C-alpha cells in the first residue's frame, strides 16, 4: 500500500488542493530530498521504537481501516489516519516545529460516507505520537495503546474520532504478529528503486461503537493497520494508484497495489499466511484490472475490480460497500470497504487516488 | 387625458428652464452633500469592519485572558485535545525597518475559513507560509514603507489593512519574543455539541462575544457623527433651495392649474400628476446628486483617511468603491427631501380655490403670523439648548445641543430681521428709504428660508472655524511645551540603545529616555511612560492640574500623571490610586493635556518604571542640545556613532509634521464648510431669481412714478447685501455659541479634551468678505435681469392691451 | 398748453412682424382741461397714454409738455418727468403693497418734493380715506384702492394726470363715484386729465372726448 499513501500525504501539503493532475506533485517528489533520510535496504525495523515518529523522514503515517458489522449484519467501514509531513528534517518544541500533522477519519455505510479532517502543527501538543505509553493523536482524535506494559504497544488499541455527523470509539486487539512488507520492511515503489519502510498489523479484531447522526451502533469486525515512512517514494511519471488490503476467508491476508504511469504501471503485492509469514510478489505475478466505473461528481472512478494472482490461484472480483466512498478532504481521494468473491471470498479496503 | 394634463403641466419647464435647473440643482446638491458624506462614512466603516474581520476575525467569538503575559501553549493543547476548535493568534506591534506595524501571527492550519480574505489559497501557499523563513502578508501601501522585513518573503494582499501584516504564528512568536505565549484564540463557529466548559480547562480564559464593534469604531463614531451632522446640515440647506424652487413653480403655474381644473381635471389627478412629475425630477436630480456625491467623496476621502489615521490611528483605505447601499440611500434621500420640500406647495394646491388670486400682502399677512410661531418655536429650541448644556451627558446630547442651537437661531432669524426692518421703516423719513425697508420686510417671508440656510452656513463656518483655530493655537502651544527636547533618536536594537546610552552623555546636555509599555489600566489599554526627573519636564510639560510637587512625587515613584482624556473618561481625581500592570499601584498627582492621542497615558518616574517593567523597549531618547550644537551632534550621531539618518528627528521637523497632520485633519472640515456656504449662496441665488419675476408688479408703480430702473436695481442689490449683512451679524453670536458647544462639550465627549475658546475676528472679516462676495454673485444675475428689463415689460404690468 | 403731440407714430415688434399702433397723432390738451380717450380695443389708447406719461418713446413725431420737447429726453429725464409732470393712474397694480395707505398717499408727493400736509389731508377727506390710513392695500376693496391711487397722484399735484381705465375693475356705481371725485379733485388741483375709457357714459362727464381708431384720431 505504500506508494499511494506516501504520495497522498505529500501532495496534501505540496500541491494545490484543487490539483487534478498529480504529475506536478510527483515531479516534486522525484527530486532528491535535501536533508531528509532515505530508506535503505537491509536496515532492520525495530519495535517498539519504529512505532513512533521518524521526523528525519519527509512523510509518515499511522493508518487503520476496519471492516465492521452490527448485530443485524449490516456492513460498516471505518478509517482512522494520522499523517505526518515534515517541512524540514527536524522537530523542535514550540510554534516553529516544522512537523505538520493531518488526521483523516471516516465511516462508510451502504448509503452514506462520513468523513472528517484535522490539521495541526507539531511542537505544541496539538498532535503527535508518543511511545510510552503509545499514543497517536490530533486534537481529540486518538489511537491509544491499552495493553500490558510489556506487550507490543500496538497489541491493544483504542481508536477514537469524531466529526460533524459521526463518531466512533473502537477497541482493537491483534490476533497475530506484525508483518514486514516488501523485503523485511523495505518496500520498493517503482522500477527506479524508490522505496519506503513499511510494516502492517493485519490481524486486529475489533469491537466498539459507532455513532451516526446521533444513533449509536455496536459493531464488531476486523481491522488492518499500516505503518509507513519515507522521503522519496515515487517516480516522476506516476499519476496515481489503486491499493487493496484483503482479509481472505482462509485467514490469509493480501496487500496489492498498482501504480499508474505513462507506461504499463508498477504493480506489487504481499501474501501473508495465517501465522504472519509474508511473501513478496513481483509485478508480473499481480494482475489488477478495473471492471466497472462509477461517476462521483464529475470524476469517473473504477469501483469494481478483478484481482488475479495466478501463482496463488487467486481470481476475485471486488465490489464496494458504497461506490461513493469519496473523501472530500483537502486532497480528495476514494477510500472505502469492499467485499470480494471468486476463487475465494472475503472483505477488505480499497484506496484510489489520482482520479 | 392624463397624458394631456401631464404635458400641460410640464410644458411650464420649457418656458422656465432656469427654474427647472434651480430645482434639479437644489435636490442634486442636497443629495450630493448628504450622499458624499454618507459615502465617506460607509467607506470608512466598511474599512474598519474589513480590518476587524481580517485582523481579528471579529465576527467570531474569541478567547481572551486577563494575564498580561498571554496564554501558555499548554492551554492550547488542552483545548484542542478536549475537542475545542480554537485557533491561536500571537499579535503585537513590532518595529520593522523603522516603521511600527501591527503583526498578527496566525496558524493557517486551524484558522477558521474566511471567505473575504483567504490567507493561503492552496497547499503550496500553506507550506510557503509556514516553512522558515516564512511569508509576511501585507498591503502594497504598507510594503512600500518598509525597508526591512527580517528576511521574510513579502506577499501582497489588498485585503490586509494598512500598517498591519500577517505572518505565521511562529514568526510572530519570534519577532515579538513571546516565548510561545498566545495572545488570544479565535473560536471556530462549528463546535462539537458536547464540549467541556472552557473554565474547566483554563479558568483564566474568558469568551469575548463576536461581532461587537472594535475599539476603533467606537472611537471614530464621534468623528462620523460629526461628518453626518455636517452632511445633514448641507442636506437641509439644499432642501431650502428645492423648497423655494418648488414653491415658485407651483405659484407660477397656479393659472395653469386653475385652467386645468376648470376644464374638468380633478384635484386628485392633478395632484397625482404633480407628484409623478416631482418624483421623476427627484429621481433624476437624485441620480445626479449621488454622482456628484461620489466625486465629492472621492476628493474628500483621502483627507478623511488622514484624519482618522491621525486622530484615532484607524486605518482606512483611501479609495472609494461604489456601494449600492448609499446609491439607494441617496435616491431615497432625494425623494424624501423633495417630498418634504413640496408638501407645503401641494397642500396649498388643495386649499386653493379655483378662482381668485392671492395677493402679495395677504400672503405676507399669513407669513407674519407664521413668523411669530417660528420665533416662539425658535426661542423654545434655544432654551432647550441652554437646558441641555446644564444636563449634559453623552455625545448625542452634545449634538442635540448643536441642533437645537442652530435650528432655534435659524427659526428666530426672520422675526429678528422683521423687527429690525420695522424699526428702520419707522425711523425712515424719506419715501424711498421707507419704501425700501417696508418692501424688504415684505420680501422677508420669501427670502427667509434662504436666509436661514445662510445663517446655518455662516454660523457653522464661524463655529467650526473658531473651534479649529482655537484647537490649532492650543495645539501649537502644546507642541512647544511637549516637544521640548531638541533631538529625538531611536535605536534599532537594545544593544544599540545600550551603546547609545553610554555614548550620549558626554556629547549632549541631557538624555531623556522615552520608554513605554502598553498595558491595561482600569480595563482599558493605555501607554505607560517612564520619565526622568529633569528640568525639561518640570518647566515645559503641559500640566493642567497638579500641585507644585508633582514632579517630586513622580520622581519618588509613588505618583503618576495621567493624560486629560483618561482623566475625563475614568472620572479620576488627583489623589486617586490606580493599579498599573505588574502589581504597580500609583497615586494620580496631576493631569496633562495630550492632544491627538486616542488612548490613555500614564507617566511614572523612570526609576519605578525600570523596576516594574524591566523588559520594556529602551530604544527612544529625547536629547537636550544647545541650538548651536544641533548640527554637530546630529552628524556625530550619524558618522561617529553610526545611527541611520532616519532614526534622528529634530524638534522642528517633528513640529512641522505634527502641524501638517493637524492641518490635513481639518482640511475636510474646511472643505465641507466651503461647500455648505456655496450651497447657501446658491439657495439665495435661486430664491432671488425666483422672486425676480414676481418683483415686476411691485416695482412697476415706482418706475411709473419716476424712479429709475437703475436706482431700483441698486436698491435690490443693497437689499440683498443688507439682508446678508444682517444675517452675517446674527451668525457671529450663533457661531460663537456653536464654537463653545464644540469646544467645551462635543470635544470633551468625542475626544476627551477640552479646549479654551479663542476669538479670531480677522477670520470673521474674511468670512464677511466671502459672504459679501457670495451675496453679490447671488444677486448679480437677478438684478441684471431687472435693470435690463424693457419698459414694455414693465408696461405690461399695467395693461392687457397696447 | 399742457401737452402737445404732433405727428406721433409708434409701432411694436411682435412675433407676427412689425405692428403699427399709432399712425400720426396730433393732440393738444389745455391746462385744466379734462379729456376722455375712447376707442376699440387695440386702437392704441394705452400706448398714447404711455407716451404722454413718459413711460415709452415715440418712433417719430414730437411731444411737447409745458413747452419742453420730451421726445428727446433720456431715461433719467423721463423719470424726472414722471415724478414731477405727469401722474399715472392705472386699472390695477397702482399701490405699493408694502406701504400703508397713508404712506402710499404721501409717496409720490414726497418723491416729487411737493408734499403738502394740508392738501394731503383735504385729499384724504375728499376721497373718504380717513379711516383707512393705517391699513395696507390688500386690506382695501377695489374702489378704495383706486381712490388711494387717485389721491396719491393728486397729492403730488402733477400738471397732467394720465388715467388708464381707472374704474375698469369697479362696478358701475363705485366707478361713477370714483370718477366724480377724480374729476372734481383734478379741477381743484388745477391738473389736466387725460383718461382712457371704454365707456361713452363716463366720457361724457369730461370736457371733451377724443376717439381713436386704428391708430388715428377720428375727427
């Protein structure tokens, strides 16, 4: 899932909010990051240290998506994201901190898509991430570690957010290990070698409450967290991405993405076994095709997809819970829960940008 | 039928184009001055509102603190984490490249969206704004005056008021050295429904309601009331013109009206047609008036802007935008004015019998009765004015006094003139003088409106002129006292100031620090100055009240001098104890005059000042130097010490600038004065012109008895001049009374200082000459018509055939 | 001879062109004579009266009053003539509205510097104006106003009184009464009277009648 969100976060700050073609923003990323650290292959991830912020990298996020159901079997999706974007590779106390924080939260139902956005600067306590105890927050939104002191801080979490018409308060509990994406956490994003550090926790079970327009709903389900940071993740000609996180009926997990560019694009995937073993799949092993589009405003967005991984005998078609899961935030994008059927079935999340 | 009647009614104008011009001019002038002043007012108000909304987002609620130091940054985090959508602001005054500007540090990430003035348009703007070194956003006018912006990138935005600039909150924090403390929070309008109370998060904070007027608008209210009063005066004077023009056209068309009615046009439809005619004329004249008003306003606005800047520090954009509201208001005023001016004529039309014509004398008899009523009313108003001076209280009362005084005097004027003329008539022995006085008295009802207008204009001239001259004389005397030091220097940094303090003493007679801090005293912002114990102050400072030992008490650190406006505003008495910021209490030991300053001032001893406000900027100094040494000291400061030339101001320059500001301040008043007088002269002109036609039957018998036309014309001139002169003499006491009200009541209410009334008879002579000139101009054309009138015209009076 | 007109012509410029009013008038009026001037509307009666009164100027011909040729007079001399030699009484607008009856009565005499209190008093008595002296003209009836006008003119004792339908606005009875007074007072003052009138009945009350027709005197 890496490139997509890296690009998104940077674009949020470096591009016009109304920018339609993202080429300009990508061109900005293609330059070498002055002063920022760049991900290098072979550097091992270390926990709990790497759950915290990396201010010397340009961008970073804590990203949770949840597929939920209420007692009557109705489907819901929930998103909680904290982006960090650094104007320069340092952090200082006070108003002049160059770290900018951005929160996105959303709840999706069959007919509605609610979202909210928060902006903040670092250094003054309005937003940030602490490790002991673990806490990522912007304003009153928060993702807080609730587990035992000796457990991994991400093992048990409380995730809260609220906006005009919705709020939620979810408890997440990991039923499996952390998963390092790519090559032990080093995730390549283009043929030219742009890359990020990337790990996930796809094994959360969730219980909690969603309040929609004043009406509380008790929900349970699955959640997936992504952690990623980088400084120079995309190639100059890449225009957008389509990213999938899938919970397979077998208990296996699949992360797959397609970066669109002027040529054939760049695809990649990671197959995660029930016990957390990760297999990186190269571009020619992953076939992602749009099947059907939806008009959202004046944009045409592919909302039904076919995902094939022949080497794993996977061939599924995904359908959105709500084809209008549009995030009308400072930089708009599509993000929402999906279900899939075919060689196997299950649920997950889809994110698309650059449309 | 309606159309035929309408055409018959308006055909009059083809024969009397001058009357049409007079009527239209009258309404247009009235509307022009009114809407011109309104345009200025609404532009200035819009400017404040824009400034307030841009600078403070004043339409939104704010969180403020009583703590001088500001609000700790932790409070911000607590508020945000509790769910309060508040946006921090760090603001203050900063000296950038020799110019003081208001710096407003905002956080664009949390600032509530404002449609009128987007600070940042897009994400790249945002990044540029926040990222070091940062952006400073200001108007082109302000930018042009800045020489140094501390490495910030200047971005121009026309919506930023003058002398203010927006920066990122981090930049403001650094430049204002606030160590992160927030000045105030803006509360976003869309808050979550269930938030913890502010008091639970931080008990020091209080909510200030949004949308209430800013300080500047309450300060400048008085000035605008002033302008509005002037505009209204001009409007009334203009209405006199319209009134007399309408009266004349109605009386001249009586024959037509009779004929139309005898031909079967009902009174109702005739009235309707006349109202239609007047409405059309009013709309045309009103449009012309609004256009002229726009021109007047655009000429006067820069002066007004300068006044507001000079007197109140309120920033007003010097350009005018065409606003629909005063365009409509101007037309409404034109219609209203026309309605008022024509009401009497319409009423007379209703009471007019179809036959029979009114004679001059019988009208005059009715007029004599109304003269008495007017006089009684005038007397009552004058009494009311006197009564109100005893009551006092508020600017509105002050203007009530002005209105009662002027209106009362105007209403009394015809009676006074009639009485005087009656005396003169009785006193005259010879037939021509006797006729002259009697005839003048007969003309009085017709002329009285124009004369009342003239009285208003002349009185306003004398009153305002006396006020301004008194103010100027006092002000210049005060400047001499106040600006006692020969040189004033300003260091650029504290480090430079320290070097200056070491460098100066051996080179000048005395160094007088001018150090000040801003703070709240008695709930209002004031400036607190520290003064050295020096003969300069003891000998020169313009102390109004205070004992001989004022300066000893100041030097001891226990006493304080306050300026007059603060003294009056707070009702302070010598001996009162006031609490200054920083746990510093002092006794008021005296009061000094402090013109042209909108805020309160407190003077304390330098020692005490240094103790309580160790962090105050110590940049400014007054230097006492021998006059002969002045140039040497100045060049030494520049060449040896290295101070830039613009950091040194000498007394003469400062005085010159102050005087220039002063004169500019009252240029608007002068212009309005002149305009009002011009309108009054036009009122007289149009009245005389209108009367000229009806004069022929009154003059023809004299001519027939052997009085030459030339002599009659000369007498007409003398009559006008005599009436002007009489009005002028009446206007002097009225004007002085007006000046007294302005100086002793309005000024105190509006500005907080009282000024002595000084009399400038030379100005009266100039005004008298101007009035005489205007009288001659106004009478010239009507009298020329008369002196050139053909005998045949005069003969026509006596006969219907040849 | 109080007034002698010879070969007087007068025309006016009008919109329709030059309108000839008087076409050669020869007329003599003796001292103390009362003469009626009659004729149809537009025959030139008023114009003749205005010329005789020095209000207007002849085109050709001469007018000699008291042996002086007034046709050569300038504006100032004509004004002087009106003040001292000729007294004019019109149908309307005779009085000065701003002055009282008394002041009106004295006005012309004072202008001509011929004010004589006893003569004035006898005039007001003769005209029956005693009770009205402090009133203003607009407080008088038409007949009263005209009597004041007559009194004002006669108070100045002009050698020649010129009256243009002085009773034209009055009813017959009032008009007759006013005329009788006027004629008898003229006689008493020794003034000649030239009076324009439409009425042959009134004309018959004077010494002789001259009739105008189309700008000429009918013999």
